[in-house]
C-alpha cells in the first residue's frame, strides 16, 4: 500500500517559487492528491479483496453469477426502503420482486476509481494552464532574494536590479493579473461542474448528500433511513437467467453484498464537505480580488501589512500609482522574497516612482518581455 502511494509524494513537495494563492493550491494540489489516493485505494480493494459476494444455493455457478452481477449491475426496490428490517424485509431496499415493480440499478461502483482519476485531472488543469502562462516570471524577478543571509553587496545589487525591472514594467502586468484571475475563476467553475458531475453519476444523490447525513442524526431512530445506505447499498439484488434441466428458461434470483460500498460512502461524504468548502473559499477569494481591483485603499492596506517596516509616506507614494495588477505582482514577490529584502525593495521602489514617475501604457510585447 505504501509503495502504491509513494508515486504521489511529488504533490507534497514544497515549491521553490510560489506563484499562486493558498485556495488555488487547495484545488490544484491537495484536491488532486485526495482524489488520486481515493482512486488508488479503491483499485487496491478490487485487486486484493472481492468487490462483490453473491448468495445463491447453487454453489457450482456462484462465480459466474458474481461476475455477471458485477458486470451488469445490481438493483434495489424503492418501495422496500421504508419497510421494517427483520420483519417485512430482510435488508433495506430488498424485497420480493413482482414483475412491473420499479427497480433502481446501481452500476456506478464499476466506474468510481476511473471517475475519481478524471476528476483529479480536471482539478489540476487550472494549475497547468497558469504554469504555461506564468512562464517563470516571478522566479526571474525574485532572483536569490529568498535567502535571508545573502551578503550585503549581493543583496543590494539584486534589490537594485529588481527595483529597476519593476519600475520600467510598472503598469504592464495587466495581462499577467487577468490570466491568473481567469484561472481562479476556472477553479470555481470546475468544482461546481465536478459536483454536478458526481450528482449525475450517483443518480441525484450527491447534491444533498452531506445535508441528509447531518439531518440523519437528528431524526427519530424509529423512522429514519440511513442516506449512506440508500446511496451506497451494502446489500442488493441480482437476477440471472439460465436454462433449466428441461431446457426451459430459469430465473436465478440472488442477494449480493457490495463490501466496496462501505469505502465508497466514506469517500463521497468527505468529498461533499471538501467541495462545498472549496466553493465557499473560492467565492471569498474571487470577491477579495474584485475588491482589490476596484478599491485602491484596500491595496494600500495590503501593502502596509506586507511591508510594515516601510514608512507610510513611501507607501502612499507607491499606492498612488499602484494598479491591481502591480499590487498582485508585489504580493507574489512578498511570498518569494525574505521580509527584510522586501521592505528594502518597497522603499526603493517608492522613491524611484516618486522621483522618475512611470508611464502606465500597455506593453506592445508583454508576452515576450524580459523582466530581468
């Protein structure tokens, strides 16, 4: 088991350069890691444990029956969910089937591992797009200023070079900021689309899955029906047709146990709460970006918190000519530069902006600009 998960350790390695936000990493790193681990775990259970066990009197063809029921899916009877277990029915959703009665088939368990794998790919897609667009710009700007013990002469040289690069490109980071904002919006639409996909995949059970599980504990024990068992039944029915000894068609009715559903229900209830949390956090982050893009004083407050040792006078000079895209680049640099160097850079940049000014015109070759 440890050997199988060892291939995912690359997702846990800290990145040398941070070019995104915390919530963005929750989508593109941690969610991908969770989905891939769940997919591998389900595959392991299918390899090292039987995913289905069927009960039938004729043991000579039990293996063929189990393979048939696994391939062609099993079913439950909706009218038997509210019946008394042990009195009216042997298990929830299991009863004698009369021709014409409604059936609910469950065949999703064959595809769960593959669906989780595909979801992991879609969650990583915004990160891949942003990586292609970012093209190492922050790494090129940050140089070696992440080291706190950098020699004084080398630190001053690197700071001057970074201040010069920021000054001549000030106001030309608009496309950079828009691309990242697009990727953040893409993560929100992706998680909403993934929730819709799982809801369709599970027959409409996923959209209210977590709410029903929370409400289930509040219901009266005598009248409540476990929503986990209803969405992921442990015991199902299967019908197999064969020829009898006289050549007539014979129906074989069997009960099938699905041990894998005990793991499936835990995975999907955790995914429900995780995806709802991602939706809320991503919506807050997008609102946060819009506030910084539309309210200049908010950008000033952000600069004060990120460079507390810089005088307010210098920050005000920088704030007057600071666009949302410029602020965004400074925020990314603050994550990749030591605090002492960042304070020095902000102070020097404010002096340069006040002394020489800047021309905030769009760059005609923004995609091919050399930043250092």
